[in-house]
């Protein structure tokens, strides 16, 4: 009885696995299209546009740096508060065990 149950279970398992293997589709193959039209060369921007864009980027980075500095200060203050709360909780735990 036990042998036939095990055989039936293994047969059912093999059928499920066989159907699962057939249900999987192969990965699609993607081929890049060949284009006959070459891409046009990019025109180099003038020196004034470069210097203006560099200055604008520097100003933006300075603003971002200042904003990040303020965020870091707030995070540091929050971390210090959390440390104080954790120390207070540890003290409460110690005092509650004593009394």
C-alpha cells in the first residue's frame, strides 16, 4: 500500500514538472535594426555657452551643497536626540529591574 502511494505521488510530481517545463517560453531574442541613415554629427557649442552653462552648474551645485549641509545638520540633531532617548530608556530599564 505504501509503495503504491509513493509511486503514484512520484508519477504525479513528474507530470506536474513536465507541464511546468513545457509552459516556459524561451527568452526573446532582440536584434537591433540596421539603419541606412547615419546619425548626423553633433555641432560643438560655442565657448560662451560652455562657460555660461558651467557657471550655472557651479551655482546649482553650491545651492545643493548648502541644502545638503542643512539637512545633515538636522539629521545630526535628530541622531543626538535619539541617542539621548535611548540612554534614558536604558536607565529606565535598569531602574525598573532594581525596584
